[in-house]
């Protein structure tokens, strides 16, 4: 299959699919039956939990699927970030300082909006004010230090999904250099980047213990191949992806869920599989679907605001979902509707803040 030309419309489709996977994963993975997920490190019992859960609780299949696999929506965002930044740099080249200033003008309003929502959810939902530790943790996030786990569980403090801000900041720092070398050396540069990342990941999995608290998959070294793949695809429209690579990606993804030695390869392999799958259904979505198309385009357009506000609201809806499979599904729909409605307000705030910063 050919690598597609990326447009604003189809990148929104990717973002829409990615954010729905992430939001529903973050809701369901707090529920029983709990599977765990091989997102930052590998444990064989998580796959066993997933398999046994499907056998013992077949009506919980939606819950279990999002719980175990939904976190791969993050890979869609990392990939499409590489695509979008590469297209932007092609259209308007700028130096590292200007590029980073533009990124920070978009990141900081998102983080501030997220903290405002967290502040009010804490007051209304828990009937308490924030303490100094919570303010301190937010400062670590503003400095993008939280994924280095300065304090215990700092990466996922306040709102678990916010670990992503540390990762994306690091990728932004590295992007101008990655763009230059991939543009100049193409697939050879991509192969070297993958080699460096995978060597680093294998050291972290087999030599350096993740129990020390700093996961490479919280940080840029663990996700460089996916980000670089986005840059490579953006710079090479019309190039073909041979079927052999798709089959290899599928095999590696399956093996990576069974064996720790293949685990570091699951993220790049699932990205290839997701890209190929979405590319196949994308024409149907854009040309024939009167319902799915506007829904995905809308969720793609509010994806980052939805991402930053949904985390603190989960517990309230998990409480009202009850213990039945239907209750969990109803609770997930109510949760999604609630965070979508709040995202309308968040999006207005975000656009106003970005406009002021410009």
C-alpha cells in the first residue's frame, strides 16, 4: 500500500480515533476485572488476565479490550505529532528557538486548563482544597521534570495521563534535529534512530530495573521510533509499504505480548498496523459515513483539551457505574458525554489563551 498524503482532515481522523482509545482506556482500566497493561514495562500475567477475563466474563469484552489495548492510542498521537510537525517544518522552516517557543505557547495553555479543571473537580468532588504537595507536583509538570520521577509516582501524580506532557516536550526538543537527519538520509536515518532507541529500551528492560521509578517509556528514548516514523511518512508520500513489513509488524506485536524479549518492538509494530488499518477505512469514513466522519473529526479537533481534562473526572463515573457489565458501559458513555461537554468550555478557554499569547 502507498503512504497517503496527510491532510488536515485525515490527521483529525487519526486524532479522533486516538483520543477515544485513550479516554476509554483510562476509564475502563480502573475497573474490575482488572487486566493491567504492558504500557511501561512487561509482565506475562497481564496477558493471562486479559485472556482469562475474556473466558470468564465474556460480557465484559469491551471493558477488557479497552483496558488491555486502549493505551496504544498514545502511539497514534506520537505518530501523528511527527507527521504534523514535519509537514509544518516543510512549509515554514524556522530555527530551534522559534520552534520551541511556538510549541510552549500551545503546551502551557493546555496544562493550565487541565490544572484549573483539576482544582475545581477536587473541590466539588472531594470537598477539599489542594495541598502544597499537589501544587509542587504541578510545578514539576510545568518544568517537564515529572517523568524523571523526582518524587515517588511523580510521573502520574495529579492526573495520570499528564505523564504525556513530559514525553512530548522531550520529543519537541529533539524534533528539529530528527527532521534534518531524516530529510537528508531518509530510511537510513530512521533505521539508526530505531537502533539507538531499541538498544536503550533493551538495556532498561533487562539490565536497568524499572523499579527504580524512571521508565524509558515515560520518556522520549522509548518512543523515538514511532515519532520518527511519523516524520518519515510525512516526507515520503506515495512511497509503498510492502506487505512483508505489515506481516512482520503483526508477528512482532503478537510475540511482544507473549515474550518480554519482543516487548520493546510492540510500539512501532502496532503503529504500523494502526496506520495501515486506519488508512484502509479512512476513505469509507471520509466519503460514505454521515455519522462516524463528523464524530471523529470533532473529537480530533478537541482531542488535546479532552485529553487534559478527562483524567480527574474518572472516579466519579466509575462509582456510579456499579458492578454489572451494562452498568460499566452506561457509565463509560456518561463519562464520555460529560468530558465532551466540558471540553467545549475548555476549547474556548484554550483558543482564547493561545490567541492572547500570540
